[in-house]
C-alpha cells in the first residue's frame, strides 16, 4: 500500500475515492513533485451496472484514452507559440492573413484581431459561433459540434465586426477553434497532423490524438452522464478547442514538459513552452491573468497555472507550478456536474503538491 504522504499515495487516494464514492465509473491521474512522479488508475471503461457482460467493463489502465475537452486549448495555444518560435507566424499577425477569401470580418472601427488575441480569449468573440446553435440544437446534449464544418466557421468569422475592446478577456471556444484552423492554414496542412508533428511526437505523447471511431471503440473509456453511457463528441471544425483524447501516461509526459521545459529536446518547442506561461492579459476577476491558454495565479510566491475541460461524458483537470516543480492531471469518464467532484479532487491534489 502506498504511503498517503507520498506523491503516489496522495494521487491513489484521490483517484480511488472518485470511483469508490461513485462520482465516476473510472478516473486516472498523473502527478509530479520534484523527482517523484506517479500514475494512478481506478475503475472501468463502462459503468459496471451498464455492462452487459463482465468482460464489457474493461478496467482502465495508464494507456486508456479519456476526452480532454477544453484542455485541448492548451495544446493549440502551445502550437501557436511553436510556430512563432520558428518564425512562421507572429503573435500580432492579424487573423485576416490566414483566412480564405471572403472570410475576413467586416471592416469597422477598432483594432484588427490577432492570433494572440484568439489565444488569450481577448478577441471579443462569443463563446460559440452564432451559426452553431441552430445546426446543433437537435443534438445539443449528445453531440453538439458534429457536422460543424470549416466553411461554417469561416461564415461565422465573416459576420464579425472589428473588435474595439481587444484586451477584455471573454472565454471563447469559437476563438481557439478558429486559431487552430488558422495555424493549419499557415502551415498548409491539417490541424491534427500539424499538432502531432510539432507538439505531440516531440513530447513523446504517443496516445494523444483526435481519435477515429475504431480507436475510440478499442482503447477509449465510455463517457457517462448521470450514470448512463453517452456518445463521444465529434468537434469537426472546432477540433482545436476540444477534440483531443489522452491517457494518464501521456499527461505525465505533458506535465514533465510544462514543469521542466529545458528537458524538451526540440528547441523551438522548449522555447514555446516557456513562452506560453507568461501572463499576457489580466482578468477583471478570478485568476491574476491568462497566458497562452493557461489561467495563472501567484500564491505564496509560486506561480500556478491550470485549465479545466469537459464534454458530455468526460471531465478533466490539469494544474502545475514550475516554481514548485509540481503538477497534477486528473481525467474521469463522467460529465462535469454542479458539485464538480472531479475538478475539486484535481484542485485539492494541486494544492497539496504545489503548496504543501
């Protein structure tokens, strides 16, 4: 049995409690504190009472895939920093530079939106594109983003006006989804291929991807809502804002890179990780600031960075502190609820590891 005071003991206790207390069919986690690092898993891919046969349950392991939801945004913003480090784009490039003909926002007063505006949720975009609601209304709870194509995203962008309040932070899935598409346009390839080439493979994250249906069926946990299995979400054009799946083993690799960027072999990516941690915009309330995708707060002299994610059947949390050389990621196959037990477990672990 793990010592509850160690990193492994803390992680195992919190991950096990999420399943034992029936907050989720399964939960997995990764944690780092100094040289000590650990992965913990508990539960089954499918809620036991929903399994037709015992063999349908499939206990999870460190390589089982879970949806990251909005944690995907931190990968997309890191991709931006990587392209900037290579000199292929600039943070202050206006978005019009990478939009196809006819997709540019309407001219008007105010400054043009830039790539860094999208990455820091300060481009004045709404949370979701206006033309998504009617398309996704019939399947809002089951698969709201399915079938939302790049052409739809560009049509929504073309209806925007210039943004006179560029520094105001307003969380936007629309904005980061658009950012990923623009970066793919700049590189002349698809988003998933570009992310894998520039970020995932250099970090050794072999399990992290935008999965196809056979992959989901073979190695992913089933998402759940109120104890019932639900379909996996497809993000289509908004994939850069929420489509990634990952494993506990890969999230440990991601944490290592965030906490110790100097260990990342790819020079441009190492520089990009450091660059993504700098606060670039200030919140009116809540966290002290926002970096490239990360909420940031300084507590007791230590800089804490974090993000949360959720889909119709999954919840995810990641937080780390380079100052404390500590971090944690928690993934579970149940949707977020008003009590947020998964996020609360992640935050408790984060505090215990980074602010002992």
